[in-house]
């Protein structure tokens, strides 16, 4: 890839949850970080992506800025010893590797639950923030639109998106497993983060759960989702009573510190077993909660997808998905190579146009307006025909990786160094 595109990535593959939650960025933090990287460090083609499983920065620069980006991220999160977290990051300084990684992330190939649909929407959101900050250059625009087109092809041409093998569906399957011996289990979903809302939809579709209640600080949001999914609503001020009655508590609360503490849970007088499932990053359930007798806590790392038919179909489709990605990257590569010669093409156009205008100025004084108009048309047409062959040869040389020599020849022949690279 003839472009200085790079990436810095921290993900579930190397970083445990306690590290990921320290580094995780909400929308406001992502936007602030974009501003810092763009204006203070002068980086372009910026994309800042932060989900429960990863925090990544994509950028274009001739030099490797990974250590500076990690340091800036630590400062943003108030972690003065950010260097101590460096080993959890992967740095991709090769453009091909960085582009491949973004495709794999956006398609869901690199997700904790393969094929997770949520990530494609999160990438779109990150791209919108980059565009809002004016931090997306021509390369990132082309790259992301290629990613979205590839995503559409994967949806239409493969079984990779069949079924519901997402993180939220894996949470539902975990609840099914935990309550297999409980008659009519009572489930309480607290908070409506992105995954939590999806879990509610899965509960609404499930025939195994008839007693599912939503509790959210903003009641109107809970009511809208409850109506959509056929679930019940609990007022937030009645949360303690709801916690006492529930067999399973699913938390999707977005907060900087844990909402559910040991002190809160130990007052629930748990008589048998009570399961807490934490879908939040940072965690919304204090680790010490599990020391309360009868209470079991499962965080997002514990939510593993079951060997469902949907997941098996997705795994079987992976080679087809990778083949589509390779086709898309090949097209992107051709475009990137052509972008390298586009300044030369524009300079050549400018050089020929300069000659044409000089000759027009010399002769049109002796012509009628109609003759001048015809001469203008003829000379423009002639210039286009002269340009056609060098342009075709340049683009062909690009694909062979041999454009440099031809660029040098054209630059010398037409003195292109003294021509502007813009129209």
C-alpha cells in the first residue's frame, strides 16, 4: 500500500478487562482525543475507535507516532504511568497491515464473538466523529467507503451475518445456561447501553423468558424499549426491590466507577443463588460483589458464544469473507497507487494547457468570435488526445509498481517541476 497509514491497537486479545476499562473512551473523550491528535500532533486520516473490546487509533504519518499516541491517551485518561501499559498495545506501522486490520475489525472477524454486528456501526460512528473534526483526509474517506461497501457485499453474498451470534446474544445464551434449572426465571436489566438494549431485544424474541424487567434512570427510554420488546418496566427508585426479586441481574450501566457495590448487594439477603452479568466497560459491578454468599458475577470477558448453528455458519463463511476483503483491498491499492501519479498527471495537464493558452492568445486576435470558439474546441480536443496515452501508461506503470521512472521522464520532458500540481 503506497500510503503511510498506521494503527495503534489495544484489544481483548492482549489486554484483560481491567486494562481495557482504564483505556476505554466515551464519545466526548473520543472527540477530545481526535482534536488533540489532529491539531497538536498534526496527524491526518484519523480514526479513534473505542468499544468494550478495543481502543484503537488509525492515522497517516511518515513517522511512527505510536509511543506519542499511547502517551497522549494515558494523559487523557489521567494515567501518568501510561508507558507501563505499552506492552498491551499492538503497533502496525506497515500500511498493508493497518488496512487489513481495520477491515477485519469492521467486518467482525477480529471480534470476541465472530461476526458481531455492533462493530460495523461503531466504525461508522467513529468515522462520523473524524469527519466532524475535519480529521479525515482523502485516503481515509476512500478507505472507509470501501469498508462500508465490503460490509454490504459480506451481508449480501455470504452467511457470515446469519443468525444472532453477537456479544448480546452470547449474554442471552449465558442467562439460559445459568437458569436452566429455574422455573420461570426473573431477569432484571439495569441500564440501557448499546449491548444492554440489544440483550433486551433478544429477551423479547426468546420464548424461554416470560418475566423480564427493564430499569433505567430515564424511564421514557426504558418504556420505549419495553414496548418494542414486550417487557416490563421498573422505576429506578424501586431498584432495590427489583434486585431482591430477580434471579439474574444484567447490568449495562455506563459510569466511570462501579454502580453495584458489595455493600449494596449484601443487603439483598440472597437466599439461594443470584447471578450478576456485567456488560459494561468500565465495569459497573464491583469485583468484591462476588464475595457475597450466593452471588455469582460474570463480566464481559466471561461471555463466550456457544457452539450454535449460527456461529458455525459464520465460521464456515470466513474464507469467503476474507476473499471479498482481498478484492476490496486490491481495488483500494490500485486507487492509492493512482493517487501517487495524480500530481504528475495534473502537472502535465497544466503544462499542455499553458502551451494551448499561449497559442490561443497569439492567434485569436486575428479571428472572429466564432473562429476563436471553434479553435478553442479543436485545441482542447487535441490536448485530451495527446494526454490520453501518457495517462494510461502512467496508470499501467502504477499497477506494475514501475511508475517512478516514467514520472522522471515526463518531468524532464515537460519541465513539470515548475508546474502547479493543482488545476
